[in-house]
C-alpha cells in the first residue's frame, strides 16, 4: 500500500524516458512491486511509441502519386474547358449587345440619312431616288425631343416638295403595302383615303391626297411634259391646290 | 460606345490569357511540391483513417482541394502545414461518416477476454493491443492527435512540427507528452497482464 504513492512518479518517469530521482531509485531497487510497475509502464510506453511510429509512417502505395497527377490533369482540363466556354459565351453576349446598340444608334441618331426606295415607283411626282437630311426646316418642326418618343416614329421621306408625313411605326408596313398596291394599280386612291387604318395619320395632319392609277397616267414625252388627259391634269391640279392650302 | 463594346471581348480574352498563364505557373509550383508532400498527405490521412484504400482516396481528394485553393496560399513556406491541415480535416470528416456507418452495423469488440501478452514487444505487436490503441487514438482530442501523428513521422523534429502547425515548440512538447500519457492511460488495462523479462 505504501508503494501506491510512487505510482504516478513511476508513470511520469516511464513517459519521459528519463532517469528516476535518487530517492525513488533506491526504493525501486529494493521493492519488487515498484520495480515491476516501472518495467510494465516502460513496456507500455514502448508499445505506444512503436504503434505510433507504425501508425504514422505508412508508405503510400505506388499508385498514389500517379493517381494524384492524373486527377490533377482531369481537373485542369475540365477547368480549362469551362473557362473557354465562359469566354465564348461572354464574347458572344458582347457581340450581340454591340450589334443591338449599333442598330439602335443607327435608327435613333440625331443626324439620320434615309434613302427613299419604297416610293420609287413612278406613281408619285419626283420619283428619282434622293437622300434627304432630316435637318430640313419642315422636318425640324416635327422633331420630337425625347429619344424614346423619337424611336416611336419613322420619318418617311416621300420626296414630294414639302410633304414629310410622319407615320406610326406599327402602321408603316401596312402603309408600304398600300402604297405598293396603289403603285401597281391594284388599289385606287379613293380606297386608301377611306381606309380606317390611316385615321392615325389624320391626327398627324397628313394632307389629303388623291392618287391616280398608272393606267390613268399617260407616258411622258421626250421633253418631260406629260401628255395626261385633261381629267387627270385637272385632278392633279386639285391635289396641288389642296397641298398648297395646307 | 460601339468601339468600347467591340474592344471588350479582346480585353476579356487578354485577361483570360494572363489568368491562364498565372494559373499554369501555380500549377507547376504545386506539382513540384507534390512529390515531396504527397507521401506526407497520405500518411496524415492514413493516420486518421488507418485504412489504405480510404487514406489514398482522401489524400487524393485533399490534394485536389489544395490544388484548387493553391492561389489563396500567401506564404509558400507554410505549404506543408497548410496541406497537413486540409488533409487532416478531410480525413476526420471521412472517419466520422465511416464511424457513424460502422456504429449502425456493429458493436465495439471488447478486449476483455484475451491471453496475456508475454513481453512489451508481444504487447505492441498483438492485434488486440493495436485495435485498442487505434480506438484510444480516436478518442484523443484532435489537437493532441495531430501533434502525435506528425511527431511520430520519421524525419520530423519538434521544431518542424511546431513550424508546420504554427505553434510554439513548448506547446508541441506539452501536447506530445499529454497525448502519449492519455494513450497510456487508456491502455493501462494491458499493463497488469504484461510480464517483464
């Protein structure tokens, strides 16, 4: 029972692997029980250290490092393919955005050149193609200050002397088709004037016009004078008169 | 505005190339360290899991994770400690999930009935002692276990372990002593049965 007080010191000594204090060493040399305890504790710590070294120094298998390298390569390839895909997506998005912006700028720029092509059919006076600048005095009266509002309308230059009607965008296609049909002689001018779809144009104060079909128009002679019938000439004069009064 | 939009993809591509170049340099640096630190990663994982296949898998996963995060490592001198901590954490996570699975399936085998080992060598080599030792290791606090593991690895001095873990040498010494003592306490049941020569 007296030897129990030495037990902790014996364990500490075995754990440290150091020497016993002098007083305890004399006791251990004479006490068989304490000697056995010290030996058992030293054996235990030896076994612990042995297992710790075995535990901590396992050799990796031969396949370990090649396996890591191949996984790194896979990782690199997948990362590279993802980054390339993202770069392609970003470039495409930028290109589309640039195209959209460029298209918008072309339609809504302050100085805008519009070529007259759709009305170049011979059904209207001055059918030759020409470029009209929007800064003309008449057009400036119809300029809409807001950029948004401006985009809602398309200035449609008809190459007539002073007429520069402004058409709502949603009606532009219908008007183009009507004008083409009139130019081909399929529709008479009176039908166009009674068509409900151009009531919006009346709000825009577009002058009333009468359009003669091609069949009614006589060909021009060499001097450029028209050989129209008296009825057609009279009708054109009434159109001119209406336009001037406007 | 249009010019800016058109130039943007080229600039993005240049940035991408420079990132790729920097990444390639980092990759080479990592692969140079792999040969040196790969076995260390495996041993740490093996020390926690004590299973060759699991250790290989976890160490590879941890090395991949380290590779992905390698750009964030500011001080290259701390690579070993940084890697050890990543592997240790990964292995602990794996061990915990494996332990939960194991607990559902089996009970711990009790080391009560066994023939007494004759000597310290026989004690150390006996499978029962090793099983009990493994279990005692699992029960150790993580901070003690990691110090024990690194200190038990061949070629590691206490100063190197301290540098790896970013701890003072005194702290490493005290943790090492405490760890060994706790292990011995858990294995005291074998002492009474051990014969000395």
